C-alpha cells in the first residue's frame, strides 16, 4: 500500500502530489520477477501513472501510460484508476545492461529513446482521450513532464525514483508532481524552482526522515500550502474469470473451434498479475455457441 498526499498553495495557483510507493514497486518486482533496471523503469512508470490517475472524476475512469522506446525492455505499460490504484506490465522483464556513466541503473538504456510516450484516458465517453509525445530522455520523469507541457499545456515538474537492493527487492520508491495553473505568477514559479533545485535526488528525498505529507508541503514551501487530500493506493489488478471470458468471446467462432479441438484445457494468464484462468474445451465451445447465436440474432 502506498501513501499519496496532495497539497495546494494558498492562492490555488500550484499543486503538489507525492506518492511513497515502496510497497507498490515491491509488488511489481514480486509479480513480474524483474531485473533491477527493469524494476526501476516499470516502478517509475507505475508511480507516474498512479499520480496521473488519482483525481479522475468518474469511479470507472482510468488512465493508461505506455512507453515504447525501442530499448531491450520493450514496451512498458501502467494502468491506474481514479484512486491511484495501479497495475503494470513489461514486455521483457529481465534486462542486464551496465550501469550508466554516474554509476546508477541505466533506466534510459533499458527503455530506449527512439519511440513515444502515449497517454490514454478512458473517461467513459465514446472515445478515450489520447495524447502522444516523443521520448526525450527515457528516464520517464522528464518524459512525463514533457507530456503534460506538450499535450495538456500544464507546466509540470515530475520526479521519480526507485532504489533496488542487491537481492532485487525494493528499498525505496516514490515520486512527485508539481503543477502550475494558468494564473501562477512569477513569485510562485521562482519559489517552486528554488524548492526543486534543493532536491539532490528523488530516492534520497524518500530515504530521508520526511513523510509524504512533509515532502508535499516542502515542494510548495513559501506559498503557504495546505494538504488538499490523501489516499493509500496499491497495486491492484481487476482481472476476473468473467472478464477473461469476454476476451475469449472476442475471438472468431473458427478460432474458438480450433482452440477447443487442440486442447482439453485452455489456460489464460493475466499479463498484469500472472493469475491463471482455465477453460475446458466444453466451455470454449459454449462461448463459441453463445457468440454464434448472438450473431444470428443480429442478422435477423
């Protein structure tokens, strides 16, 4: 379970959000069995998605953040709901590459820099809102900030950090967003710039004795901030047998017939939590027949 705090300046011209996410990223490593650099990359993306999802208005709203930079980790995806609960997936969970030139995990090298960051918001409208920007660093935090400026015209600072232990568990993970509203004045901007400049690294910030609430307030120090709201998001997959059955029903009748003939038991594994759902050949044929009858009803 994470700790998320959101603060707002007295004149409501700036908002900060902080997520302490060590437990969430430990769950990611445990589920996906990621190598250290992939844990850092997928952890950062998941932290960002959680903060971006928090505050979506509808209870069924969600946000999907995907980064595909052509690196050895392949595509990374994180999906969050309006309470910041998040699930994630990486195409290649184990990547072994040298440390970067400052002796840290080379997240950019694992993610790659030749590709795009895509954000899709499902707000239960006819079509989801979708924005896409080129990857500028592959470090993810800078790419998220660039997305907000380029696609939503919201000046944003994003800091993300994951510290991995030698045994591949997560020692510390967290992130923050600071965003300015259109009427923010020069004093507000310069104050936030000063506060951000005093942060040496995100992991150092979360390894300190400061709580998520203190960090959220410190990011807006000098602007008389107050805590706006809080929540405890977690790694949460919403897969189910019923949802898996609906996915299978999306296959053609011919494909379902072939699957039923080829194997007695069809196993479907969720990419986000590794939970397995098993369907007998009779159940597959039942899905096929239901689909066939439905199509006949439409044709009449």
